């Protein structure tokens, strides 16, 4: 009966074509099953040093080993602890560990993200500082964090899972490859590959233009249906060979998107600030799919740009 009731407004809209701007398939009102990731996140120290103030400083890189798209962040204050060879444990008061809200593809590795604010974004590298500590053999870090995986449903956000990163400070690796640490089959697509979005609309990346420290992405939608449709994709960020996620994260439903008229097409652009020296780029776009404000992530290879 619920599905029948949900279809009534659509039937009315079909009769009065032009009176409705946006037709979508009714959402499944059953409770979604929780995502079951294949693994968890991992972290490695890329440098260990001591600051001028006498604090232990550890630069980090994180890798998505969940087997799915995932966003992660260090838990609240007190989540990071330093463990020494003599069995002593001390809290570390400064920690920037996470993806900045952006969902990262499975097998991808990062060492920073765009932080700050939308008006004043800054590049935030990942690190931990432990006050009054010094580099010493046999030391390690434990970092409690939360993470989500899979699709993003604005109306029914997934509950975050919790886990702990273990970082061996005796194993420092400075020459890591970014952003693809492990090639996960089916995770990366070519720039010309079409993406089926909401209401069977087809989204395609049609152009990539670099100018100075900016990147402009051109998007095209084709609507095969008899109803006008919005295909929200937000403002997609990118990640490149330096391992930094460029683009301040906002929920993808917030950015303006032109309507794609029935049986017609639409074109628009998004921009993201990326240093001109950064190469090997991948777009991480969340595409409104299946139903209104449900987003499926795609990694688009633009490493030749």
C-alpha cells in the first residue's frame, strides 16, 4: 500500500506535464542493510621528527583498505596515544588524521586534504604531535577513528563504524606512491565512460581544462525520459600524485545543478583549485543515483591531463 500511495503523485504529475519539475522513482522505504567492509583503514609514518618546541612530530599517510568507498576521521580528543618500548603510554594532543569529509576510493592512499573553511581553504597535511615526547626506538601510535563506507544517503546517513590505527614508528616509509596504493578491480573508470544517474540520465565528463592553479571540469547530461531531471554531483574534488585531496568538502546536494529537460541535454562546469605542479589526477565524484539525494561515488582517471 505504501508503494501505491507513493506512485499517486507521479501519476498526477504525468497527467499534468509541465506542472512538475522533477520526477524520481519512489524510494524504497525498507531499512537499508548496513555496509560490511572487507577491511579497515591503515596508516604508516612517512617521517618522524622533533619540533623546536620539543614535541614528537609524526607525518602520516592513510590507506583505504575497506574494499569500498570510505571517509574517515580521527575520533574526538584523546583518540591518539604514544606507546613506548618501556610500556609507557601518553596522550598526544594534536592530530590531523582523516579525509576531510571526502569519500576516498578503495585502494587509494592520501596524506592530506583541503581544510579550513569554504571561504578560506587551506591544505592540511596529516600528522600527529605528542607534547614533550621524543623519537625513540620501539615506539608506536594508536589512533582511534570513525569511518563510513559505500553510498551516501542524505535522508538516511549511514552510522559510522569505529576502529583503531596502529602505526609502528620504527617503520618509516618516505617514498610512498599516491594516490593508488592498490588496484581494486572496477574502482577506476576512464574519463569518457558514461555514468548512469538518477532517472536513467547519463552523465559524462566532456572536458578538463587546467589554467594556473585551477582545474575546470565540464559535465554533460542526457535525459532519455519524458520528465525533467536534476542530476546533483556537488563540486567534485580531485587527488593526485602528491596524495592531497583538493577541494573543500560539502555535501553533494548543496551545489547548484542545471535541470536536464525531458529528452534533452544539459551542460555545466565545476572548478577546483589544484597546484599546477600536481599531476596524476583522479576525480572523486558523487553522483545522484537510484533515488533523490542518494549518491554513488566514482573515481575518474584524468592522469593524462
